C-alpha cells in the first residue's frame, strides 16, 4: 500500500505538467492539442501495461524466494541439533521436531511426557522460563522451558521444551568424579587381644593372613595401600572403588573376621575414610590436609564405637557408618585406665571447682558414676557438685539417701545453679553420655573449656567438641565399671564410703541386668572391689524394689504386649508413674521369653516425646536400630527418644528400620 501511494505521488507532477502543456497547445490550436492528448493517452497506456508486467514478474520472483526461505526455515527447525517439543498443561506432546523424535524414539509417543521425565513439575514450570537436567534412558539432557501464551484461556497455552543433549559431557564428568581421590586410615583394632597366648610363629602367620586379605581386597579395586606402625595402614583409592565398597557394605570385613585364629577371637579392622566433594574438584579447592584429618577423625570415631566398622565422610560432611555388627571385645589390659586416672588427678588438682553431670532423666549408672567422680574431688579437697535434671524419679531413693549424709548435703544442684557458679576455673565431667543434647545442661558445656568425658556407649557423630580427656570404652558393661577402675588407680589406699560403693555397685547391676548381659572379667573385678569397699546388696535390693501399683502396671504392659516374627512390642499406659523404669523392666522381661529375639517398649515423655527401651538376645543389633532413629546404646541394650511423634508412628518407625536391616542381612547372605 505504501509503495502504491508513493508511486501515485511520483506520477502526479508529470500528470499536471502534461495537462498544462495541452492547455497551452489548445490555446494556439485545438486540433494539435487533441492529437497530443490522444498520443499522451496511448503512451500512458503502453507504459502502464509494461509496468504491470514488470510488477507481476517481480511478485513471482519474491514469492519464489519467500517460499524457499519458508522451506529452509521449516527444515532448520525440524533438523536443529536440539530437540523441541510443545506440550500442554497435561504434558501431552502437541508438536515435536524430528530431532526430538529421533532421540526419544518410541518413547516420544507416550501420551504424557511426565511419565518419561519425573523432574517435570508443571506447577513449577507453567508460566515461567527456566531449565533443569533430565536423564532419559542412557542419555542426559539440559532442558530449557519457555511458556508460550497464545490465548487468554490458560488451558489453551503451551510450554515449549528445548532439549540439549549433554550426554558426552555428563559421561566425562561422571568418569572424572569416579577418579576423585579417597583417603583411608586403617587399623587392626584388636590385634593385641587376638595375639594373646599365641606363639611368635602363630602371630606372624595371623598377621600375614590379615595383611594379605586387606591388601588384596583394596589393590583389586585399584587402590594403593601401605602399612605403617603396628597394624596400621594408609590407603588411597578412587571414588568408584569407594562406591563399590559402600554398595557391598564392606563385605571384606567378614572375610577378615573369618580368618582362623587359635583362640577363636575374630580379627576386626576399623577404617576412617574421607572423599573430596564434587564442588571441591570442580572449583579446584580439594585440600588433602583436610581429607587426611577427616580420615583420622573417622578412624577415631570407628574405634570409639567399638571397632569393626568403617566411617565414611562424603559430600554432606556427616559420617556414614558401615559394619559394626560384632560385639566389642573386652580389653584385658588396664594400662589405659591407669594413665587416664593419673591424667584426671592432674586436671582435678589444677581446677578450682568440679561439676559433674550425666544424661537427662538419670539412671543408676549415670548417678553412680557421678558419685564416684565426686569422690575423686573430695579426696583432692575440691568443691564438687553433681548437676541433676528435674526428672529424677528413677534415682530418687538413692538421691535422698545420699542427700541425708551431712557431707553430701549440698552435692546435688540444678542446671540453673550450675550455670551461675561455672567459670573458667571449673572442670566439667560428663558421664554416661557423650552427646551434648542428651546432657542435663547442654549450655553448661559451652561455659567451660575444661571438659572430661567418661562413657561406655558407642561413639556417635555428635560428640562433645574438644574435650581435654575422653575415656570411652564400648566394651565395658557400664560407666560405673569404668569409674570404679579409675578410682583404683587414682590414689593409693583409696577408701570409698559405703554409700558411694553401693551407688557404683547399683549402676553396674542395672546395666548388666544382674551380671547377665555385657559382662566381662573386668566387670566382676570391679564388682569385687566395690564389695570389699562396703557395697551393700541389701541397699541395692531396696533401691530396686517396686510398690504394688508399679507391679500391676508392669503386668498390664506385659499382658498387652504383641509378639510377631520374634519381635515383641509393648506400650506403657499413658500418665503412668516412673514410665522410664517400667519400660526398661518390661523390655527386660519380654526378652526372656522363648523365641523373642528383640523387645521394644514405648512410653510417653513430656513435650510430646516418645521414649523407646530396646533389648536383644544378640541376633538383632538394637544399637543399630536405635542409632538409625537418633538414639544409641549397645548391641543388646539401647534406647531412643523420638520428638514430635505418637506411639503408633514411633512403632512404625522402629518396624521400618528393623525391616531394612533384615533385608540387608538377607541380601548379604544371598551374595
């Protein structure tokens, strides 16, 4: 239209000039003017015809060029090195180019693309622009999505997906990540105990067999292993090899345990493993010094949990545990107890005040160990207090008897009072736990830098940070046993008060179930020392006696217990007094039933928490079950406190963990 208007504007001057000339000619001769008019009209018509023919040829040429460009554009869109698909709100493929169809083949004929792309969230993508990564079959894609609005009605709009094939890059990336270096610190954690009573030839043969088994397993995975020190190794392997070991659940631990020994004590190893993260490798910030420190921390954690396991630090920075299914071997030597006792004495002598606390809702092992440590402070003439929680029903009888003694009148204090008197010269003992959140006063830990941890539970990842001294023996029956040994080496001619010896003795009785579980030679040695010091079994029996109401509640719990597949579940009535004690006693009773391999008793706690007391005959490791839920303990005795759950949800959580562990064991046996 614009060209037509311009053309008309260009012709108008010539038209008016011609009219003017004709008028001039007409003045002089109308005949000549008429002839000129006829000639002008004829010339105009000839020129018009010629112009129309040229315009027609031009339009045909332009149409031909336009058609070729359209064909080229269509071909380019259909054969771009990029898959394109247009989908509707229901992820139905409305249109796709040939590249998309070639890549996905028959898969692109699916009525809904979401069946092939689990990461396709239409609620997130609809009306927006962005991208995500997707794996379809063996290929990897970077998918850019753009919203296409065609109508006011949202149902008539579409989403365009652009698929970029990045398979080659991802495969190369995967290969690079598989070669990430992984450092390992390895230690045979019970070679001294296994070698007891063996001849030099037998010891050499045993070490050779263990050494060959360990080195063969790791070198077959392309790893580098070197021995150093006494039964210690350092190894480096690829992340691919680590992934294989994790999938295999470090089954070569079982091969090492199966090595024949004359005294029939299985050899076990512990491993601390640290792998560089993907971000470290991509950014070029892999710090080998940090990895080496993590491997040592992992090995310490594995040994602190009883050994026979691997602790792996990966990208998330939290330790993952593998193995740890064998019972901790009791160490016959007391060298460490003597060294620790002397170190504690030096710390006590150089401190102005001693504070002792155990876990919240104290039991006899916790309070008995605290009383034993308090005696160390009394011997050194240091002010000492035991910090107790508000829930002391379980140990109320012992607490009352101790408080009635004049010298112990101010021994027990609250957490608030302890925080007020705590200063830089205070030495804090944490007994029967090593988890900050389980202590009576977690804030007290932050108020002093001088901390000593004495515990017999398997070490967990959330250990109290930077203690001056740690005495953790998972093979020990109780913390009271450990404290009793320390007392024997703390000072010559150590004399315990009758009530102090009884408190320690009660703690051992509770945790060993009257010397029935987790009991070794050193346990009886400690009990014998306490009896010689005046521990009174009559007082212990009185402490553990139950009233008639408690007996009826326990009978009700047992009568309503449910046993299925060798697992017993019981529930304490709501609002029952001393629920923690009742649950433990009920779990102990249930485990003595024939064909019951594990028992779990559930009880309600304040603040919508659920407590679980777990017992086992040994075939099922209840420590692993409770640890998976955030708790801990030993192979046969463990517990956990679940926050924000009901009895039903807690039972289901325990069932799920047991089922998972049993499935893993079955799969391992079938391999």
